[in-house]
C-alpha cells in the first residue's frame, strides 16, 4: 500500500531562525540527497520503495513528505525515519539537525476501507455530517499528495491525475514567463548568439533567461559547498553531498578545498557581471571559463526540468553561445584527463604518466596552479582580484 509519511526536521539549537538564503540551501541539500534514494530495507528485511518526495522549508525547520510503498503503516513510518536519519548523518551541512517526528495520519485506501465497512455495518448511507467529514479528509489528501509535475524535483507519484497535469502545464507557463523576463538582463549578447540561422527567437529568449537564472542557482550552491568544506576541513574528493564542485574536472578534486571554492565564487561573480553588462569580455582565465560552463550546464538543467526544452533541443543553442562567449575551449581537455585517469594505467606506470600529463597541462596553461592566472593576451586595463593571487 502507498503511504505519505511526514517527517519533521529541526535545525541546531544555536540557529534561532533560518533566513531565506539558508532555507533555499536546505532545500537544495535535501533535494540532492533524496534524489538518490530509491528504497530502504524494512523491519522484516523486505524492500520498501520510496516513490517520491516533497520538501518544505520555513524559518523554524523543514518538513519532508515521502511517498513509500510499504506493507504496513508502522513499516512506512520507520522506513521514512531511517531515510531521513541516513541523510542527516551523511550530510556535512545537516549533520547537527534532528528528526522530530515521522508519521502517517491516514492513507486514502484505509479511509475508503473504513467508510465501506461503516456503510456495510449500518446498512444505510452516511449522514450529512459524515459526508462533510469525508469531503474534508479528501481535501486534506489532495493537499498532502505530491504534485505530478514539480519542475525542479522530479517525477510524480501518480501519472493519472488530470488536475495535476493541468497544474504542471501552468507551472511550465509560469517558468516560460519568468525566463522571458530574465532574458532582458543578458545584455552582453543578442539572440543571434544562440544561433544565427534558423533558431527560434522564443527559444533564444528562453535560453538567455535560463542562463541568468542559472547564475543565481550556481552562486547559492557554491556558497553551500564552501560552507561544507570549511566546516569539515575537507576537499571535494572526500566530501559527500556537494552541489557544484562535483561538476568540475575530476582530475583535480583533491585540490578543491574551501579557499578554492571562494576563489571560484569570485571568478563566477566576475563572469556573471560581464554577462549583464553591455560589452562582453571572454573568460580571462581557466577558472572563469569553468564558471561559465557551470552556468551553461545549470541553464540546460532548468530548461529540461521545467519541460520548456529538452537536453537535446538546448544543445545547439548553447553550443552556439559557447562559441561566441568562450572561443578558446582548451579547458575541455581537463575533463578528458579525468576520464583517462579513471580508466587508468598500471600502478607501476602511474607516477610517470601523471607527471607527463601534468607537464602537458602546464605547457597549455591548464595545470591547477594556473587556473586563476590571467591570460597575457587579455585586456590589461582590467585587474585581478587580490584574493586570487
């Protein structure tokens, strides 16, 4: 039977109220972790499927609603509690949060069964007061159920509710309007940057708006990655639940610490500022090029998640944009280095191979210690932030 379990989460006692930025961060962390959960073992070692979830965060804490397929109510509550506890233990950002409750009020199936049994017992229909109660309970279920199409949190529990489908369409249209409005802020490029020939103007506007929206998302996520690494004095190769740094070249993950993340934030801010300016200057260093790449990837995720444009549909638009915005794409080689290293060589040859690869990258200006070095051919009138020295 399907159950909707409500779990409450409370922040540490030294946090009186969560500000809006903190609330968005908690949503991002929980969404990232819950998105990986498919199921959990029940008390009798049976598999309990986690069908979907919904997250609500306010100033005083968070509420997670999990839809689970469990053999009994108690099993559903225990499974949901175990899922949430596991997430809190694994998350470096939420490790001091506590689970306050995990409970199912009543399931829709149980209500219908009780109703049928009551009518069978009395032999007559329910009275007007009972019918009002039934309507109230059904309304409560509708409010508690997960929406069929939440643009940033995945697929829904049920694919058969036409009202939810209409809600999803309305949500998509809302995003279309918002991205159209945001597109006006991308002043450094015209619509032609997303494809000179045959590109739909509406698609170009959506891509431009998604890019501006992506700047906010990536900036927030970098702040939370920096916090996680600072608190745990860790690097990306040993951290769990990072939101952005995992998208950078894997060959240097052992170097992505808190200071690096702060430096990358400064570079991403510089790129974002130039995107909204009237004159574009291509990335001046490898870190700026990688920051622009993060913006582009997040923009494509937003378009796909809101069902405005599929991943394949957005590819030619952003390929064209990348060619205009960052003609020198030598940094892409860094991602191939990670793949080659993973597929690897024999351990006896590893040191020699790594040294050769590092030397090649250094010759091309791509070695890690060169990422924040301003290229010589860039405009010398624009300085570099002292923190990046």
